[in-house]
C-alpha cells in the first residue's frame, strides 16, 4: 500500500527554527504557529524556563477559550520539557502566555499532513523454497528402470556399467506474478560409491527446457530427456565428490527465462542431473536424498 512522506517545518513565528520567547502574561498569548490555509499539521512543542522559580506556561491550542488551554508547570533548571507531541491543529493559531513575562523559551516543529505525497510500496527481495514433489534416478540397460520409491537418487555408473541419471520435478505455481532473480538447487549427498574424486557433474533443464514430466515419461524417454550435453545450466560441478548438503547456483539468463515460462504456462519445472563420464570407465556413483528422503531436493528462488 502507499507510504506517506511528511514535510517537517519550523514553527511559523520562528526565524531559522530559533526559539520563541513568550512575552505575554495573559490571553491572547504570544503567537507561536499557524499552519496556514487549508493545512493540518501535527505540532510538537518543548519549553524551557530561564527563571529562578516555578513558572506556569499556558499554551492556547487553536483558540483562546478555556477548552483550548494546555497548562504546563516549568521548574528552574529543568531543561527542555515536552509540552505536547503530535497534537493535530488545523488553520488556527497556537499561542502561549506565562505567569512571568519573557522567561520561557519555546521550540517546536510541525509535520504537515495536508500536503503529503503518496509513493508506491516497492517490495523487497523475497526467498521462496520449493520442495520436489517427485524425483527418481533412471538407468540404462534393457528397457531401463526408474527408482521413484528409493530414499536416494543415484547418479553415475552401476556395477553392471549402466549409466544412471536423475530428475526432480517441482510445482512452481507459487511463483506466479513474481520476478525471478536467482535459482539455486539444494540437495544432500548422502552416500558415495567408488572413487568420484576426478568426476564432475552437470545440472540443467529436463527435456532441454524444464518441461515434460519425468514421472509420466517412459524409462527410456526419461533417460534421454536427462541428457545435458548441450543444455546444462552448470557444468564441471565438483561438489558431489564429497558428502554433505550442497547449494548449487543455477542462475543464468536461460534458466530464469525457462522457469518463468513454466510458471506462466502453469506447468511444473524439472531439473536433471548427470555425471560426466558416467557412461564409461569404472563403476562409481553418488546418492542424493530423494523426494522421500531426509533432505529432499529443493529449489530456492529469490525474487525482486
């Protein structure tokens, strides 16, 4: 909703915001301030006594009747004392008189309400975390196979030398209307089988642009759509060489555009992962927590 900018001003009778000496000892009092025609203001007043004994200051707020009077007792050496803060006044005089002439100094300021400026509410960055609604590894060999009920999604190469890739699908409906600034993939390496010390991995869009449904696709089609040879957002990733929680920045102009397109089309968005060299050499793999694992895959989205 709009915010409000207030204009802060000196008291109208003051010169360069200097203090005003209260000369009057009766009504009408010394003029302190008038907001001017068609304006309403919140006014703050502080007063200080220069006298050696107690002095009563009477502020006349918008009029000179008894109901308009605000009496304040000021003691010697008491410093500046708040008379009133934030009391509203329209196009009427604020005056003051004291029980002793010319020993009370009044300072103050006016915050104008009638001439404010509305500005649009500019939202700050927002972080939205999406948890995978489905994930699975898929391997080659025969008709291939998926493992959607496993607690870990494996990527790499099995003992039978079958390559394994994986995909995770996300419901991105909560991003509707958002301007995307960053995409991060959050996953946990729960196990390592064999030596992966020299291996790197790729992360990118399933089916070249994040569309398609790896759950509904056949084993062979899912495996094919996890091919990131030309479409990866991240290449040469080394984080899967060690156990533990990983935060992988997928942000590119392409990833932001493809995720935005999926949101606009009301479609889920899927991320694929494969290990470079997973189709050759010795058996080795890493196990990433699956959608039903302890730390399921997540997308962390920052919006502007």
